[in-house]
């Protein structure tokens, strides 16, 4: 990001000067063929808000995180697997992935999501 920021050291200012604007969240990240696209909206030591756009057939392999993570699907539908249990999460729905539990995401259709992680 260009320019200076008043964010504390180690924290990035909100992406693209989005603060104080009314925004259509799903429009802030675009699909790309054969790819997973991400855009960090907030990246602070205490937590992150990141948008993702998954093309059909793409995904994130199983992994764990040290903190709970909230996924809200903005467009399409996702298959979210947590500790071996798969759930379909559709636009307007959310799921919380608990800390230290293996989880993975897959795109049976293309989808967009917002990931919120609070590091506390």
C-alpha cells in the first residue's frame, strides 16, 4: 500500500482507504479463473478481516489455526470441513471454525467469503 498510515507499528491500515465508506462487500474482491483471490481489508495484531473469491473447483487444503475464525459466505456456496465433518455454507450464512481443529474449504461452485479472525 502506498502512502503513510497512522496505524500502530505492525498493523496495516484498512485496504485502499475504505474507512468511513458504505461498501458492497462482495464487490471488493473479484473472481479469477482457476484461482483463489484474497484481499485483506483489516490486518492488525489483534485480528484480520480478509475477503476471498474461489473459482469453482478451487479450495484451501486442511490446516489448523490458533484462533477461532468466522467465515461468512457472500456469494455462491462453500463446502467447509471441520474435524472431518463437511457442511455446505450458502450466501448469507456463516460458520465458525474453532481454534486448533483441522479445517478445509472447497468450492463446488465459485464463491466469495469474508474471513474474520480475532487473535485473543
